[in-house]
C-alpha cells in the first residue's frame, strides 16, 4: 500500500484478531493512519446474542461490548500499521479509565469508533488509547484504555 490512509475489511480483520462470532465486534476499519489513529465501524444487529438478555423487549448493546469494540479497532490499527496479519497477535486489557456512556446503542445503529494512540510504539508491548464511539454523530461512549499486545511464540 502507499502512504495514503489504509483500511481493513472483515477478511483482514480476521487475519489480525483472534476473535470470532459472537465476540468479533468490528466490521471494518478505515482511515488507518499508522499507529496514530483509525476509525472503526460496528453494524449493530438484533441477531447478536447479548440482546436476548440485555434487555428483553428493550435491546441495548452492553457498555462493555462497546469498549471491547473500540479495543478491537485499536488492535486492528496497530496490526495493519505493523503488518501483523497471520502472526497470532493476542491483546489483553490492562486498564480502562474515564469511561462514560452518553447514549444507548440499539439494533440498527452503526457504531463509529474514533481511536487515537496516547502511548505506544512499534515493537512495544504496552499501548494506551483514547476512544470515542458515536451513533449518527451523537456521543455514545468515551474511554481511555491500556492494552498489552503480544505475539505468541
């Protein structure tokens, strides 16, 4: 690819992340700017298993899955920037800070996740990110989170 902003479709995402249904929570990532920033998207659908119990008759995407979707977007960003497809990348949460939920996310919504790197560098294991998730321009969630990225073996 050129120096232009990069993107990841679902095939590349699955080559980067170990997550699979029902816990793969990002459908595409666009505007990948090295390890600095990216924008991810999650199409929220009624057939996701958490909606059976959260909450019956009033389906709302659990906040923890919104944060997980932002974290997966971050991992895809770093994986694309560092050419880690097919390299057994594992990611572990270390901390979540300043998390706030501002809007319900429901089936039919498209969750747009803007991710920025606060700390981390290629070759480093510990990264800190800031994420904002919006629906139709309305803020749904914001948080800072720290993760350890590890290549197996």
